[in-house]
C-alpha cells in the first residue's frame, strides 16, 4: 500500500478527521489581543481537544490582552519568526525563532515582542475550552496588583474584568 508520495490531496475528503489549511488564507479575527493579526485555527481544523491560534505581533505589542493564567489549560507557544519575551513569575524568558515554550495550568505569563521585527507565533492550548482564566494586573480601586476575572455580558456584548479583591470593574472590552 502506498501511503506517501504522488497525488495525495484526494484523500483529504476520505479521511474525515484530516483537515489541512494554509494559515495565511484564514481570515483574521477580531479579538481582545493587541496582536496585529490573529487567525483562529481551531474552527478551521475542527479540533476537539486543542485550541490553536496564530499571532503576528508588532514590536512593543503583546500576544495576549494581559498577564494571565489558565487554571484549567496548558499552553504552548512556538515562535516561528522574531523573538517573544514571556513575562513570568520569575522574570522575562526570551523565546527565539525556532524555539517553543510550554506553561502549565496556573502559571502566569504574557508574551511581548520587545524586538524590532514583527513576531509570528503559534499558540496551542489544551483542553480547547478554558473557563478558569485569571489576570494579574493593577486595580485602580485597590491601588495595587490583584487577581481579576473576566465576565462576558450580553447587552452590550463586552468582557468585564472584575477585581476579585474589591469587586470593582477594571476594564470593559467591547466584543
Ligand atoms: Zn480591586
């Protein structure tokens, strides 16, 4: 049986779980990430257990909205181009092109591009859905860094960021 070589594209339709995509052809999505380009690949690949997002991050911008952790999800970041410096609980960790980094559930991180070229990053998380997301950032009411949690509201559609210490709302991000 021939499993490789030749014209194999016809078999994509015959293997129900196999999905292939050109990342550059996936429409950029509007998200709360400050990244210049975000392509959500999980819906395209129809993944069951993984979330996969592709980011392009300009210098001085970050991959995610804020310094955060997922209590119920591990995350892996593969830097394809440029350099991403991850803020962690023990300081900055530089991840260069061709390198990959993993964070376990409950570990705070935020990737920033402190270089001078646009960075390309593939982010993979498991399981696909995370419901326990926490931010660690300044609360204007408390006057210091506190743990904050997002809450999605329906009208208007927005993400509210609540301080777990004083219960005030720090940010409202339109959806
Ligand atoms: Zn507060």
